[in-house]
C-alpha cells in the first residue's frame, strides 16, 4: 500500500512565540528570509518534495502558534506526525527552558505509541546575533538534549541560512525512519493479535 | 430620512437605493463624493438606520476619517475625544511580553511607508497595553494585535482609539480573552451548524475537519488574513453595521459556499482524489471516500480560503450580502450548538447578540457590563479548574483500554490454565501410580490368597491387611481419577 502512495512525512515545529519557527520553515522550503513574518495563529503546513537516499518523499512541515493559549489545539494537528522539531531562541532563556515542556505536551497530545523512541530534533535559532547577546551556550543545550534522551541538536540561523538544511536533513531522515517503523509496527501488532487470538481459540476447544 | 439624501436618490425607495449603489462597479468619484456628504449628514443627524444602509453598500464608509466617526455610532459607543487615558500608573499586564513580540511583527502588509510603520507601532503598543491594563482580568491573544492595528490606523486620535478598542473589547471580543481558548473554539462550531442548514452535502466534507481552520480569521476579524486594508475595512463596515460578532462566523460560511468549487478542485489537485463528482461526496453516510487520508490538506485549504480567494470588491460584497441573508434566514438561535455550547454570558448571547437591540448605554449604567464580565470570568475560572482536574486525571499512568484488558485477561487465563494443567497432571500421575500399585497389590494378594488356601497360613493375616489396603487404594484412585477428570473439564 505504501509503495503505491507517495510517502508523506509529517513534521511539527514547536517552540515559544518569536523563536523563529516560521522563519526556519520558510528558509528551508523557499530558501528565503524576511523580517516581516506575521505572528502565526492556529496552524498550517507547507509541503516540500525531496529525495532521501533515492526515496522520494513529501515533507509536510507544520508551523504552529507559539502563544501558550493555542497549545491545547495540538490534539487536532499532531496526530500522525513523524518527527517533532523543538525550537528555542539562543538569546531567550525562557524559550530554552520551555523545550522540555513542549516535548512533553507534544507526546501527550500526539498520543504517540512509543514515546521513548519518537524522533525529536532540537534547534537553537538566531545564532547570527552578536556573541554577547547570546544567553544559551551550545554546551548547555547539548546537556539538555542528552538529558531528554540524546536528541539531535542543531544551532541555526534562519536569517543567514546557517545549518538549516543540515538540521532538516536529519529531521527528514528520522521522520522517514519513524514512518517506516510505524508501518512495521502495524504489521507486528497485527501478528501479535493473531497469535493471542489463536491461543484463545485453542483453549476454547 | 429622505431629506438628507442627495436629490437624485430621493425618488428611490431605500431598497432600490441599496441595489443601485450595490450594482455600480466601481463607485465613480462623484458618486463617492455624494455618498460622503450623505454619510456626514447622516452622522450629524445620528440616523442609525441610514448609516447602516450606507455602510452595507458599495465602498462602505468610504474612508478612515468617516469610519472613525461612524464605527462608534454604528456600535453605539460614546466616544469623547478629550477624555485622555493614562496607563503608566497602572501595574503591568501579565501578557505584555507577548504583546511586544507581536507588535514587532505587525503592519506586515500595510502601510508601505517605513516611518509611518514605526510611528504606528509605537502608538499600537500604547493602545494595546492601555486597554489590557484597564482590563487586567482579560487575557491577551495573538490576533488581537491585528485588530488593534486597524483601530490605530483608522483613529488618528489616540483617545478615540483607546475608547473605541476598550468598548469593542468589552462588548464584542471578550469571549476570546478568557483564560483558555475554549470559548473561542466553541464559537467556531457555529460554522458547521450553519453550513449544515445551507449546504448539508458540502458540510459533510467541511465537517470532517475541526473548525479551527477559521480561528485566525475569527480571532482577528479577518485582519490577519485579508491583505488589503480597504477590503478589510469594507468587511468591518458590515460587521459593525450588523452590530454582532456572530457575523464574522456567517461571513466565513459565506466564503466557503462562494468558493466551494475552488475548494473542491484544490482538494482534488492536492490529494489526487476525486471529491466533486456525485458518487464521492454526495453519498448519504460515512465520511466521503478518500477524505480520511487528506484531512490535513483540507484543513490547510480551508484555513487559507479567505486570504487566497477573497480578493476583489465584487466578491467581497457578494459574500457579505449573502452572510447577512444567512443571518436573517438562519439566526444563531436556531442552531443547535449555539443553544448548547455557547455560554449564557458569551458576547454572542449578550452584548453582541444579533437579535434584540439592547442599547450600549443600558450596559454602561449601573455596572451592568462589569457584572456581566465578572460572571463570565467566574464561570471561566470554574471551567478552568474542572479542566485542570480532568487533565490531571487523564495524565495519570495511562489506563488500559477494554481491548488491553481483554488481552491481559486472556493471557492471565492461559497462564493460570498452564499452572492448573501442571498441577492436575501431577495429581493424575500420582493417582495412576496408586491405581497401578493397587492393581499389582490386588493381583499379588489374589495370588497370596490362592496360595494361602493351599499353602502355609503363616502369612494369612498379613495378606488380609494387604488386600484391604489394595481395595482402599483402588477406591482412592477411582476418586482421584474422577476428580482429575472433573478438574480437567472444569477448566472449560
């Protein structure tokens, strides 16, 4: 079934308001940056076709609102996602501290089957700022990512297109792996069901 | 009323006039001037009915200067340009950080002039912070800044802008400013219910996704989505003339109906499935075929339908007029979700309700408005607490589903059976061993008895004991066997 249909990789970008979620998405998809992105309200996605090791996929990148009151709407959007990108702003301590709660909230609302193995990628954005404005060091961020389960970590500048491609390459690969493992897991679950049913049947005779 | 109309319009009935202005595309310059003077006179005479009529016809209220006078009149807001406001002495509102982030990202589409943009941003900040500090119990939301940026552009006088936005907030927007987004989301349910009345078949497609696709349009009164300032003002002219925040929801439905073909075509293009033919989405039950895998695409199309399609004045007027028509033919009071899902303190049922004209002044007297707002906030707090408790309950270690329970039950059962089978077989083994031993004993005693009849009787007493033991053993074995058999069958 999956071979007939094009593989769609659903990716959700989360993070506090103003960390640069829309800019990252626009930079990755259109290779452009603007100082003039409106605040995102609700959620919407942009598609991008790409090849991962000769496999054609469509990435569906969901940009979301950062204000806390919109968080509860995730239930409607997160379902079926293959990877979640957690973004913070390296000049904003609060946005860094929120990473872990965005992760937890995502897992609850997306109703992920295997939370321990769901792929997340952490991005520290706005590294184009002057060094003295930067409040979160790479080391500190690495430590957090290790603590959250060895999450891949990238430092990017959506403004100057630094590391954006590389980050989303990992996002795409991990999303594809997740998508394929889900297909496998579905088969596996079916097999287990049959087994259990069979057991039950033999007892009933 | 007719005395203030220009001579050439005097002969027409009011209904004809709306048609005449409506049909002209675009409104010529001299007609626009004529309309302006007519608006000014109606404004001076405070002729609400005529103002409403003029607001809902071609070019609406024409320009910002007129709008800054007439919008408050349409809504019945008392505005005093001399009455200043000072927010600097009030404590900061909790959401001011968010406000400043959103102000950085305001005035994206207009105006073009950078200096004017900066000036507007500075005024916008004072305006939003001023209103929030004056209403500390209300929560700021993203999208409110889009509304406020239009207010700041239309009202050159800061005092007027402040009073207008304050009253607009309290009377018409406060549902969106409760502690959670729920009261906004509940309003959106009206879209599906209304579509069900207007186009039930199309509604089956639309209703397969959550109506939050319309959230940004409704929260911002379309300011977030419409890229032309003039177009947006035309919509606001209509909304304020109808004096109800239920109209934006009706407008959204009207947009969906108007662009139905575009929506279905795009859905087909992007999903590669067919939706427009009779046999796919016109069937009676179940979700339309193929739609289930394309809900994300449908959401995206519906959320962009306003920004991408609603582009020219003719279409805007078509859409707005049919939305007003829907409001007359299918008032919200007839919609199920309106009765069941919308709070009795909601703006849609009180200060911004479509039917029944409760004057603003009566709300402003005797703290009636502030009492209403307090009640709504109390209700919201109670709901928030309930939600919090539910959330805590739902996030405890995940409860197993009935399927999981069944599986666990079966698994346990198999384990128990295995254990029981093991015990039973031991039991049976022992029983059989005893049985065989008894049989041997019996055979031996038979032999012994035979021998004792003809041979020495020394062992006679001994043999008798053995015979008795053997028959006892046989009995025991029999009972054991019966019990074993019973327990084996008893399992099932």
